[in-house]
C-alpha cells in the first residue's frame, strides 16, 4: 500500500496549497494541490520537466479550477528509491492512478499533459475508461521523427560531464522559441541534474529511438474521452502529419494547430493558453 504525507500552506491570495509525497513501492512522488471548489485538472510533465513547467497554467486557472501537479520519479524532486533508474510506461500509469487516488481527484478530471506526459495520459485513459473527463495533450505524435532521433543520438554521444553541451543540443534542436529566462533554467537544470536522473534521461532517449509506434503500445480505440491534440506549427521534433495520424485512431479527437509556436507551447508564449478557453472554460 502507498504511504502518503502532506502539509498545507497558503498562497498570497489566501487559497490553500497542499503539498505532499506519496511513497509508492520503489518510488517517491511529490505532489501539490491548488485547492478550489471548481472542476479538477491534473497536469503531467514531459521528460525531465517538473511541476514548475505549469506555472502559467496555474496562474490562469486557479482559483477557478482545482489543479494537481506532481513529479514522476526522475523529475524535479521525484525519486527512484530502489531498482532500475528507468521507469516503465506501465509503472508511470500506476503512479498516475495512485496520484489520482491520493489527491482525492474526481472522475470528471481533465488531464493536461505535455510531450511524453501525453503518452502516459493516453495509456491511463485506455486502461481505465471512464476515469477522466477529457484529455488535453500537447506536443506528441506516434513516434520519434528524424529530427528527434538525431537529437537523441547527439545527446547520447556527449561526455556525461559536459552538461552545458547537453543543454545546448536540446535548446538548439527544439527549444529555439523559448524566452531567454527559460533557456537559462534548462541550462541550470542540466548542471544540477543528479547522475541517476541523467542516466534515466539517457535511457529514456534510447528507449524512444527504439520504441514501437504508440498504437502498438496503447489500444487507442479504447480512449473514449474527448481528446484534444495541441500542436505548435514550428515544432521540429513532432510532425503534423503524425499528429493527425494519431488523432485518426482515437474515436473522439480534435487537432489544434498553434501558429508561431514550437514544442514548448505555453512556456514560449503565455497567450497560447487562450486556445484552451473552450476546452477548459472558466466555470
């Protein structure tokens, strides 16, 4: 059984923010709840991203929504306590299920996810139909395109001690549109990354290169919830044709294309959140 601990603090506006940690088998998973009487949102990070990536969404949707953030193992303060550094997709789905239970999230929750987080969200929805209201998934397709494969291979060829070079490869490949302060955060993140997290980052990259198509891993026809796929037209590591192909295998799916945006979407431009206005309307 998972163990849970939490404590509550208050924002400057007086709203409650509950912080806690779930000890789940070989994993330690930190979470944060922005309490509200409104509908529920859970946000799923991309690879090596943390709860901090959702700052602009939190500012926009609290206190109108109850927002839950968390870090998977090897993200932010999430940890692998024992066993291999690589966390399998089925393990990540189990973690999401436990986060939903531990945070008292209703089955009318909207899952908002970025990149690999979207894969986890789809796998969860396919395995547990009826557990969520809708999926808002940004920057993902069915497989790694040529640019993503090249980026991963370049990163894996770099000396693990050269953290600056790793960050530069990522930024040059698909973070060109990020503001300077976010680019600087990425650089600092790579310099501060533990050896365990770095190993996981490498292993995940190699797994992506060798992975089957998403349709071979997830039964997409089982996803009955309304699904939105959000795509930045300047995303260099995801192809629009591939996004549309993914959408064609999900029964109720809509593709939204963001002009002028790259892979990181609302981290690049705050007003990109405007596209969510009818997906996540203010109650």
